[in-house]
């Protein structure tokens, strides 16, 4: 993907790779007026990750904000942090790439642009290590079965990672088995932030 140069700036290659990883994970791209903005939130446990992301997206990011919500079902309060970017044309091409009719999709272009940094961000955002054996999960249940298969093919093509789909309550997610766990761990390890070291082998 080429640079989107204009009066509102340009994303660096690093910012593009981080953005791809967050979109595969928990971030979403939303139209806010004329242009697109990026938004991502996490619970208090990963506050420093939110601030790190905001720093990475300077000068396009806004200051992270703290919100407290009450679950109407049980009255419990949940504290979260989120940040969003400014609404800018530089994010429009990513929304066009990853969204159809307002729903997040898997673009075939990922086979060319998914980098080790993107993979690490995706895992920090939406992955975890299996505790009862050697293996990793990428939480992909929001994608269709066909899209999950496409992600498997992309992981194989880009990183020589053979994966499986594990189902829980009829929801599928990508599993990286023990035979490929060391390889996956070594790919993402250089980019994993200190607060997520517990997710590594």
C-alpha cells in the first residue's frame, strides 16, 4: 500500500503495520463526519498499552480517556481506557480495505502486508497462550468461517505457521499448536511490550 500524502499528513510504515494489527484485533475504524478515525479501548489492566498506542500514532492521536461504565444486569462497575485518532483521510484507505457495509472483513491483501509487528500487535490485542499445553490462540470468532480459513492461509503463506480452528460454544478461533508455538513465539517476541510478556512462552 502506498503512502496517502495530503494536507493531513502521512502514516509511517510502522504506523501502518501497527494499525493493521489493531484492526485484526480490537480496534475499529469508524466514519466520524467526513473522514475515518481509529478507536480502541481496553480495561484498566492494559492502560499502559492504550497510552503506548496513542504515542505511536502521534501526531494523529488524541489524549487517551478514562471511562467507567455500570453493568445494568448486576450493578458492577467496569473501568476502561480508550484512545482515538483524529478523523483524517489517511485512515480512509484502511476502512475501505477492512470494512464492507460497516462490518470488519479480511482483505486478501493481508497476504502481502501482514508483518511480524502487525502479528504481534494482533496477538497483544486479541490473543492468549494456552495454559494446559504449549500453544497460542488468536481470537477470531468475529470473522466468518471463510474469513478464518483465509487467515489460516495468510499465516501459512507469510510465516509458515500451520494452524487449526478450535470451536467453543460454536465460535471458532485460530489455534497455533505446539509444533509451531516456538516459531510463533520467536516471530512476535521482539515486539511484545513488557506488560504482555506473560503471553509468551
